[in-house]
């Protein structure tokens, strides 16, 4: 490849085979329940349309997004089936909901009435999922008020209640007492709705952790997010399921320099070479989603070994100390996280969660299919 055809080498490689295998493994664990893969927030940073098409081709019939705009984009990419909008919708979204055949989550009556009017005007019916707040205290109707809401919605032309859901406040485990209380509250409501003949077709509650270890929470659908992308909800669940990371965040060495002992590197001169050193520059920074907080705390993978960040992460570059790696050359590949450097490890270095890292990979970083 000639220099005129070269591009900035910082990319997020998306392993489609790993994604499909994870989807199949989660389906196996779900048993009789279906899988509602969560592809919100640009598929956790992995690329909404890329991931949507891969899952569609793997047999996924339903998808969960956060916003109506995400649902519209997924539909425009050729993804059929149900698209559930987990974050609810706003008045300006109603036309999009109807035109793109989205299934918004609701928790009060005003929005469904407005959606019903928009649907009737277009000669369509909008499917809804009703959210119940069992303890997250974020979105949802109280369990005590849910039966009356569903009874009222059943009388409105232009809408149909297809689903009922709740969300656990503990995303890492299902062993805590609060999760058990939430599941008990939700199960009690489902039984009451069954008795009143108001139970929707699809009941769903299980996040990734519950999909892995809590069959009582599976109901009709499971709703895995982070596990779909090969990231375990918590270290203690790692042995419960075989998952492979889908994202590999990589770049290449673009400059090398020899520095003397005592020379400083980067903003603020926070790294001072303790010996004659070789410093490599990489074209990636916090504008790409590699956090500045990793300055001096993280390692990257190069030529099969680990090397440390040298100095502060810049907006567009980082420097690494490659003194102990023989033969480093411009163009060498460097893995920021992926197979050799687990994203869980990188997140732990700055006391955050992998969700935050993968969803913050910047829009200017191309998502590309990994070589199989």
C-alpha cells in the first residue's frame, strides 16, 4: 500500500464471529426464553448498524435500543423484527416511532395516548412495552399502579401492549437481597396480571448477569447487553459462561525517539526517563475514547509483551516506553485492549467499568470487521 492510500491506523476491530458465538451461547443459557439483544449506545460502542446486521443474519428477531433515533437508524440499515426503545420516547419522536415501526417503553398513559393518535392517523398500530419500577428508582410505574395502567391502555385504539419489563439495579450480580426483592415484586405483579388476563405476550427482566445465573428471571425474553460483547458482568461470573471479546481497540506506532536519562515526556513532564529510553508515539488519545485518567496507569500490548504508558494521555496521541522491547519499528501494531489486554483490566486501573470504556470509543475511530 502506497503512502497516499494509508489511513490513520487507530481502529476498533469488531469480531463478528465472536459476537455471533456469544449470541448463541446466551441463547443456550436462556433455554425456552428468547433473546432480546441490547444494541443501545451504538451497540455498546461496537457499531450499531454493523452489530445489528450481524445479529440479524445470526437469527435475532428482536433488538433493544435506547432512543428512537437509534431505532430509526437500525431500521434504515435493513434490520427487521421488533425494535424496543428502552429509554422511552418524546413528543418529537412520535412520527419516527410510527414510520419506523418501533416499540417504545412507556410507564404512564399520556405518551401512549399521543402515540395512539399518531398511529391511527397513519393507519397503523404501535406496540408498547410497559416498564415497572421494582427498585431501581429511575424509570417505570410502581407495581401497585401497573394493573390499572395496563387495563386502561387495553381500551385505547391504535396501540397494543406487547411487553412488560423491569430492570435490576445490580448489573454485576443477582445474588444480592435487593435483586431478590425486585424479582419477587415483579413476579407477584406478573401473576396478578395473569389472573386479570392482562399479562402481555412478552415479560422480560434478565440483564446479562441474570441471563447467566438466574433462570427464575428469564420469563419470556432475556435482555443481555455487556455479555453479548464478550465482557463478563463480574469476575465471579467468568467461569459460568464461555464468552469472547468482540472489540479489539488497536493502533500502530507512528514515531520513535531515543531520549536520555532525565529527559521528560509529554504534558506536565510527568514521566522522566530513569535511563536512556526509547519512546514510541501512537495516534490515539482521549478524543478517541482512551481516557486521560489512564496516564501512567495502563499498559498496552506490543510484539507479544506489555509496555507502559509514558506520561499523560493527550487528546490525539499517547507515548509508550518501549525500551525493553527489541526491534520496535514504525508501523508495529499496538493493542490498547482486546485479546491480550482485557478491557476489564483497563477499566479496573481507573476504578471504572468496561461499559464506560467501550461506549466512549470515539466516532472518529472506524469500526472494522476483524480478520477471521
